[in-house]
């Protein structure tokens, strides 16, 4: 349902991904130079961000199908974890921009985890109501 807390969590994660994509695309020459890596790694960051944004939007629109929503969130958590690992082990120079990006991915992972917990609570509530009938 659209008025639940998991919707707010998903909207915050969509907002964070959108902001990161905006800054990586629009300020490409200034902001992408903070990562001391090759060209392909910079494009990999952008591709992972687009995939994570797409999965969050899919999860947001499948609010009637809770099990599918949990599945998309788990895939999104896995994608974020892989991307965070790649970012952690591939950056040669750590500065404030890479730390901010790393923290944003950690925040998105925690928001998606909280979303899954809230969806599971809704499923348990619906199942307990169905048992009473």
C-alpha cells in the first residue's frame, strides 16, 4: 500500500540514487575526477547506479505483490553490496567524495533492509487476519 512506511523508505532510496546519478552525469568533468581509476570503472559506477535505481522503482510500483517486492529489494541489496565492494577495493585514492558515495550506498542498503522488514511485518499481519477469519 502506498501509505506504509516501506513506501517512504523506497522513495528515500530512489531519491538518493537519483541525486547520485545527477551528480555523476551532470558534473562529469568535475565530480568524476575524484575517483583515481580508469574510464571503464567510472562507467561501471554509473551502470550500477542506474540498475539500483531501476530496481528501486520496480519495487515501488509492485506494492501489491509483496513477495515480488521483497525479491526486487534483495536483488537491489545484493547489487549495492557488490558495487560497494568494487568501489572499496578499486579506488586508489580516498577523499571526501568517495566516502560520501560509500556512505550513501550504505544508507541505501540499510533503507532497503528496513523496507524488507516492514513488508514482512505486513505479510505477517495479513496472514494473522486471514487465520482469524
